[in-house]
């Protein structure tokens, strides 16, 4: 993985590799940042209405974590429905849990959705990507 910049895309703290979980639309999903320029892993909820491509991000949890840039690092994110319409999101890197958050106000993100991978100002490779119901 290599963080990059261009004249059109200057460095941002959130540059890195991200997973979309429970993707309903570009305005409604969970974003799990596996690696970021600022050295954080982050879980955010994106809801419709706002300045970020028609949505607003709310940070649910952060932690410091570093992925070695030249090593394959297994990553696993889970989304679990909890009683009272809460949602638990966990992130493991290299078999170690680095983030565990509970969304107490998920709205429609309590419902299933798609998954995806995104990179911002990042050149990266991935393999063995799989999504499965819990």
C-alpha cells in the first residue's frame, strides 16, 4: 500500500483504504477505515443530507493502528444486529481486535445492505475479499 497525492487531490488525514458496510446508497452506509494517512482506524455512519456527496458522516469510534505498508495484513469487519435496534461493528487487523463500537441510532442501517472497498489517494491491492451473513 502506498499513500499518494496529485495536484488535484492533496493529502487529507482520511486518505487510505476503507470498507463500505450495509451500503444502501452513496449517502447511507457504514464506512470502516482500515488504514488512514493519520494512523487511525475509524468507524463512521453516513446518513442522507449533508455536504459529503449528499450525506453526513458521524464518527462512531476511532483507535490508533498501523498496517505495515509492504505486508499483506488480514482485515475482518463484522456488523451485528443487537437488541433494541442497535448495531455493533468490529474491526480486526492481523487477527487483533482494534475497534469495537455500538451504533445506538442506526436508523435504516439496521437493515442489510451491500459491501465494497474504496481507496482515497491510495494505491493498494486486496485478495480473498468475501462477504457472508453472520
